[in-house]
C-alpha cells in the first residue's frame, strides 16, 4: 500500500477484475453508452490518428527523418521501420504507434532501420 491507494497496484487490479465479473450489468451499460456514442467514437478516431502521427514523427526524427538507403524524406507516411533481426522483434511499428508509450516504441525502433516504402519492399523482395 502506497498511502495514495486503498490497495496496492496488484491488489487493485485483482479487485477491479473481480468487481467487473460480479457487476456485469454496470460494465455492459458503460460499454453500450460509449460504443453507441458516435461523437465519442469520432473523438477517439481523431485522437488515435493524431497520436499515431505525432509518435511516428518523433520516431522518424530520432532516426534522421529520411530513408537510410536512398535519402527519401518527402512524406512521413512513406517511411517505415524495418527490423534488422526479425527474431528480436517484440511488435511491429506500423499500426502500434498510437497504443504504446513512446519509450516502448523507441526501444523497439532501435532494433530497426528507417526505410522508404520502395526500399523496404525491394529489401524484402531480395530476401525471398
């Protein structure tokens, strides 16, 4: 117990999981309100898209902001991360950039090289 919580973090997670199991009507009602709210869904889509773009911009800037093979730097959407050793890959950086903390993204990106879409496709084509 830290003094700020009624339970320690582990016990709190267990308590909330048990509460949700014992009170499914509350959880269901909450989810239905959120899932049925079109304005909420649109705000969430916009938030996720903006966070994704912001994180990708920060990551690409950290790696020089251009393709390491040809130097392409015109469009952020055309830059991709290629894992040097696929066996070390914990997760892909394509669609996960809005759902993870930046530190986790940076740690994963350090296992990669920054490539443009064309160079990335050529690299994979030549591997097979």
